[in-house]
């Protein structure tokens, strides 16, 4: 099989993405390479998420927390005085209503706009499942750090390839700003090998790409337009961009800088 025309389509939700993959499931033969023993297992992980990333994600965020916390904003917050507490006598005599209030320093997160993120969640066939898992954890840690800074995030996924003369691109609108934040589900979709090598391959298989699954290409300017951060797959990263596989903490700090959060 091979593509007979360009494919460029958008899928509005993970549920719709799964349903379309179900039309023509693809099953790699190598369980260790593909990250799951079957298509059904990969499909279930789309629903249940990948809890195995939690400790790694939290550890990465803890490492960069020292760079995140200086960007907390201190603000005076009024707290009612307890009975018997000190009263501001001059204010009380002047009839000022908040004479029975005291003000304490409270750390508040600075409100910022939604961070719009586009991620190529894929990897070449020569990339190990372990490397993909490490990269997925780093990307999830970035999303967690953005949330800890009081921001919301929207996440779109893509994985463009070229098959012969034609290009194939599906854009998955994975997470909408303000919707329920499920770290396990996001960790799985951001780069677990089972998501890419079962679910994403099923979309290519469904659209007419053969077992080779196409040749990876960079996310182009047209698709990248309008996003605050575009995360190319590891082989296409910029020269000054740390490796999310081998330096996850450094990559998270770099990514936070790209969206002006540090």
C-alpha cells in the first residue's frame, strides 16, 4: 500500500482518534519495541493512562522547582483577626471597616495566558521504547510545571511523514485548556511507544500507508503557526535545544523559557 494523495486532517478529541484507529487496527510484531502486547492493550492505555510515568514526572518537576518558585508573586491577603487578637486602635476609632483585619504575605501564582503546545509525539523505528518513555516523561513534566505556575495549557499532537510523493498528517486536539487535567493519560499520549506504534500507525494504515509507515518530516511553518511552543521529534530538535531523552530537567527549563515562564 502507498498514499495516492496528501492526507491532512484534524481529529477533535482522543475518543474520536481511538474510534478512527479502530477502523483498521495496526499491530506490530515486536512487543518490546511497540510498548504493549496488543492493539487492545494500547487502546485500553489510551483510556486508563500510563501511571508508570508519575514518579519520574514529579521528580523532574522537583528538580526544576528552584527555577520555578522565584516566579511566584507575593501579595497581601487579608485575614480576619481572631477574638482577643490585636486591634488597630487608630483605624478602629476612625471607623475604618478593616480595622479588625490583619494582612499576611501570601504566595500567589501570576496569571498568564493559555500555553498552546504542538508536539510531534513520534519517533523513528530505530529509536528504542525506553528512549520514547523518557521523552514522554519529560514532556509530561513540562505540562505539569506549566500548571504549577498557575497556567492552563492546550495540547495538539501530530506526527507528519512522507510516503512516496505524498505527505500524511493528522492533527489530534488532545487537551483543551481548562478541561480535566489527567497526568496519566497525557503522559501516555505524549510519546509512549504503544500510543505511537499502535494507535498512530493505525491511522496511517487506515489512510493507505504500508508497513514502512512513511519517512519522518519536520512540522512545517504552516502547521506550527499560532502555537507558543512546537516540540519537534528528537531527531529534528533545534541546535540549542537540550535532549528531552538525555537531559529531561534541562529540556523542561528550556521549554519554560520558550514560553516566557522563566
